[in-house]
């Protein structure tokens, strides 16, 4: 894994501009911002007292009771849930992640501004004096590391359970736009954040992504110093946070807090010891 430490915002932006995003690039660029230098792990692994078997069993229970656990949250239904065997399971997993429920997914984006935002999004200022990080993943486009549900040839993965994969993948998922699209917090967040995911297979559920050899060789770790954090904060538009966290056409902040309360209660109930 390569590393890069920009001295200022301009060096960071210049680095971003040097990344290939053209149609002939051999890779797709994905980014992940973190306010602190934590290992890249899914949020279902946050409780260190849980064994891998515990985590997988609790994850299974959540999705077996998905409708009850997401009660009170407007969840977009999959249009083609009968099209393939596990399409609805994939879709529920994606929606759960964007709504804030704990899953085996980790968030990535193809939008560099979104990654910069998540590298500084520290309301309590707990990590204001710590380095943040932005990861760049140059995911090979023509190798077996990307599931792109925006390509019909990848629909074959809808016939595999997302909980029983042989390896971990980057996933670009299917976009849906019903008439009342903006009332679905999960989809609107994905759309606004240009979101994608890395899905871990069960065998590697507790392994940091940067320790998985077939992924780490394509990663670049960018250290974001406190000074560069401050520059990013001044650089991003004041309305960027509301844009990122947009939840509904009614009352954004109230809706975000309501969903956060529901997901927090569910996560604590399922993944606490």
C-alpha cells in the first residue's frame, strides 16, 4: 500500500486531479474518508467482545427480521425482487447500510469531495488534533474484484447470497428512481454521496480491508493533518453537510435525527453483549 502526506490542501487537490477517471482507465477510483486513522472494518465488528461467529449470527438475525427492525423508516423496495434469487437480500443490505444500521459493508465514494468531508466530519472535535485519512482504491475494472450492478453481465451475482461470497468485492449497486425518490433516505444518501461499498466475505469479516492482499496492493493511504483538515473545512461549502445527509423533502434535520434514533437502538440491541 502506497502512502501520501500532503502539506496543504492544494497538494491534496492536485493529487486528486492526477487520478485517472477517463473511460480508458484500467481502474475505477473509489475514496473513503475517516476522521481518525482506524483500520477499515465494517461497523458490525465494533464490539471487540463478539467473536466472528457471534457477529455473523447477529447479522443473520437482523436480516431475518429486516421488516421489523426497519419499522418506522421509509425503505425503498426492490423493483425486481423476483427477478433473481437474492436480489432482495442485496438490496436490503444496501439500504440498511445507508440508513445507518450495522452491516458487513464499508462505505466508499467516487466523489473526492465526499471523502474529504468524512475526513473532517467530527462534530465533537474529539479527533481535531489527530491525522485523518483518505483512502484511494484503484479497483481494477477488468479483474474479478468489482461487482457492478449497473452492468447487466454482473446481474449473475444476484443469484448468489451477499452473505455467502467466496471473496470480498467492491460493489456499485443498482440505482432506482421512483417518483418520490427524495423521500427515501437510504437511496438519496447513496445518490448524493455517490456511494459504493466494499463487501467482506464471512471468512474475512473481522480482517481490516487494508490487510487483504488482493485489495491492499491497489490502495493509497493519504494522511490528512489537522492543518489540512482545517483547510478542507474552509474549502467545502457550508451547505455540504446538509447535502450529504439529506433525508427527506419534509424536515431534513428532524428526519435524520429520527432515523438515527431508530438505527442506534437497533444496533445497540443486536450488537451489544
